C-alpha cells in the first residue's frame, strides 16, 4: 500500500479550537537561520527580568524586537518603541522571523498578518508563566503567533475568564501555535518547565510571540 501524504510530510496542523492552530515542528526547517538572526537581537537587547506593577520580579526573562516591545514596570504593562535598558529603539524584526510568522498565520487562517512586535521570553527549568490574557495590543482582530524553542513546555489554554477550565497543550522545540479570532483573548500560561537539557539550546526554553501591537 502507498503511504499517505500525511505520513510523508510529517505532522500536520492541528486545530485546537475554532481559531487556534498548532503547527508541529513548523519552525524546524529554518531553525539555524532563525538562531543566527536572533543572536544579534539578544546582543543588542539582552534578556532581563522586568518588574510587575506590583513590584515583583518576573520569573521569565524577556526582551523584544520589532518597532514595539512589551515592557512592564511600576507604572504597568505597555508597548514601548524603545528598550528601557539602552534607551535605544528595539532591534529590528529579522525578516526571516517576520516571514515565518506570516506563513504560520496564513496557514492558520489569518492571511495579511503583519506583526510589528516580537516578545522573546526565556524560561529556565522551574520557570512558569501565570495565567494571563494578551490585551495590551490595539487590535484584537490580529492573532498571536507563538514559536517555541528548546525545552518542552506545557501550555495552559483557558477560556475568557481566569477561573475557566484550562487544557494542557504540549509545546515542543520548533512548534508554532497561532491563536486569534474568537480565541484571541483566552487566558493562557505555562506550567513550570521540567528540568532538562535540550540538545541544541541547553537548559532553557525560548518562546517568541509575534504580535501586531500598534
Ligand atoms: C506568552 O504568553 O507571552 C508566552 C507563552 C509561551 O511562552 O508559550
Ligand atoms: Fe501571553
């Protein structure tokens, strides 16, 4: 019997909710180019632990690239055109990253997505991200495109209320998750990263979320 295309072309997109699609391994083909493109970004705008408006240090370390970057401080959460560490504009969005996000968004049903912000989160074993909504962007009609690299994570995907039941989604190295439309404001978070050493990225998980913020 002839193998089906499904077997020949690897994991297929999975629709997880009406406007949420998981693209398993979608970033793997361009992984090395993506890491090469990220290196200068991280040199210009290193990972740092920001403080929440409540005065606590965030467990996740973060940085940004793109015209706008997500920041948190005593005054609240917002997008800023400059890196508060350097006072300089954030590093530009690498074209390869932009193209990858646009392709993923199109596959997930969001043709025409042009992100202007990429939040880069750095997790170590034990780091978690508590449930939250992404609502600092101007236009909720635009999706979030999330690229996971390094150690695996369990992503919590909830409802529109914090107390709603969450489902657990495994996010592995190279996976891309897109959520928008009716799912755009779902609460989400990440369970503590399990101890481990990823063969390419070591003891870390890096997550990139591309957004249309402004
Ligand atoms: C986020 O919600 O900003 C990041 C999600 C993730 O790390 O998978
Ligand atoms: Fe988020």
